[in-house]
C-alpha cells in the first residue's frame, strides 16, 4: 500500500468502499485472475475453530467491525467473549487480499476505506472504541482522491466546500452547483442537531429523535431545534429516516450529479443506497467532511489492520476469535438465546448473552422456527439481502507517483 500523506493526490489502495466504495470511481483496473491470490494474512490473535464445545460469557456471531468492536469492548470490561467467524479471515467486509505479480506484491481492500477522525482523538465512534480498548492501527492522512465518473475525472477534496462546488460546476454545470447549495441549506438544521449528539449514541431507528431530544436538547440552540421541528413536520427530514429525504427536501433530482455523489457516499458509509442509509450518518459525514482543514485517514495495511487491532483487544483479555467457525443455529432455552451451534457440531454456550454481527436476514435464518413463530416473524422481516457489487482494482507500486503513472 503506498504511503498516504496530507495533500497526496493518488487514491490510496484502501479506497473503495466503503464498506465497494467507488465502483467505477477509484478503481480502474487490474488485479487479473491470471495471478492467483496469495494465502490471506492471518493475525496471530486468531485461530481456526476446533471441533469442541465451550462456554463463555458472550458469544459473538461474525467478525465484522461491529462484532469485533462489541467483543473488544466486552473483553475490556471484564467479559470473556468468543467470536465465531465463518470465513478464513476476520473483518467481515473489512478484509483484504494480496496478489503477487511480476511487478511485485499488491494488497487490495475488499471493503471499508472511507475513514475520518481516526488518526487523532475525535468523536468518531470507531476511534472512541479503539481508544477505549487501547489498540489501534497506524494511520496516515490525505485530503484528496480521484473519482472516475461518466462526466469525467472528479477530484474530491476534503475540508473545502468551495472546491467541491467548483468541481461540481465544472462537470455538472450550473445546475449541479445550484443543487449543492440547496442541499447545504437543507442539511443545516439536521447537521447541527446530529453534531450535538455523540455519534456513538446515534441510532438508525425511530428512537433516534428521542435520544437526541431527551438527552442532548438542553445543550442546543432553541432556534435550531424549532427549525428542525418545522422541517421534520413539513419535509420529513428525520435523523432515523433515509438521507434521500434531505435530497428531496432540497429539490435535488435523482439524475443530478449531486444526488449520485451522495448515493455513492451513502454506500461508502453503509453498503446501502441513499434511499436506505440513515440521514443522521450522512448528514454528520457531510458536515465533518467539509469542515475547514478536514482530512481523511487511511490505516497502514488497509482495513484488515483495524480488524487486527480489535482482535488484539479481545485476545489480550482472555477472549477467543475463531475462523472457519460457521454458526448453523442459535440455541435457545425458552425465550433466551444461550449460545450457538457450529457447523462442526460443537456448541458454544453463553452465560451472559449472544451478539449477532450477521446481517438481520441471515440472523433470522439462525433462529429456530418455533422461536421465530413466537416472535411472529418480526426479526428480519423488514430487511432483505442486496445484490453483490463488482469492482475493478488497480495496483500501484510504492515508488509510483500519480504524475509518473499519468
């Protein structure tokens, strides 16, 4: 992975995404299937599951960043956790792979790569988790990347809303610039409300407004709250709703370059389109991204380095992380989930609780039919799997500069 530094203009290899990322954006290229992947890097903190039963405080299903964060925090605060991962490596979508070619060895991220507020103390929830558990990868900063879109080459700069508007005008004309200004205006009240709530406390359900207003409203500007209330009532701008409502309130059409860019940003943040991504998350990111002097972060070693840091926090406190440990079924005693049965037949019992980092629809399939029937099939009924995304990736040697590769 090339070194990233502030002001660098090449796209770091960890850019996708997020959690991908650019689809036809940062990605042009060429990790050809003619070159078989090398064996995946495995952290010394994880091991393949053995066919044996076990009992622990908490069982975590899935080793995505959410599952690892939960296990790391639980381990830090005295609970013994075991993480069961189906794959042969940890990280969920935040894993990577390596290919060896005649030109050298290249690492590619498979998932999240849009990070900010991670290289120094901030309100970023991931940074707060890493601080709490005492582990972190090494971070580098940058403030620009390149996107390849149908209109041309889009150079995106953080920390400068005016530069972003100039690029929109250059590629999308005056209409795109007007859309951007209207969106900034429509997002103002929501962004201020969301920024007044610690991001780690933000929710993506109907409780988002309750959390914000009952706990943090007293510290906010009354005029701002009144404006938010009016926009909530008249325009449907809701922190727990999709960001597409904010775009609609700003009269930004789906064909607009601005709409398509935020559709990409939404996918970069959540893996979902803007019509299904939390308005609170996108609004917060929009405000932070264009704040004066804002920079983006890239973990050295790519997103797998984040997974490895969280894994260290689990194992140093006596927890376990098992790969090739596919969960076939969640175990219940009455209404209480008490563990998981793995594909090898072994059972992992939990004395305190079970956390599932699997998608809702996948978790739904792990629940015994009788238990699901008692719950009236509510679990997972509002979620559905998405289609897969294909991306082209280009590798750069560490010596390559953007001007040399042009």
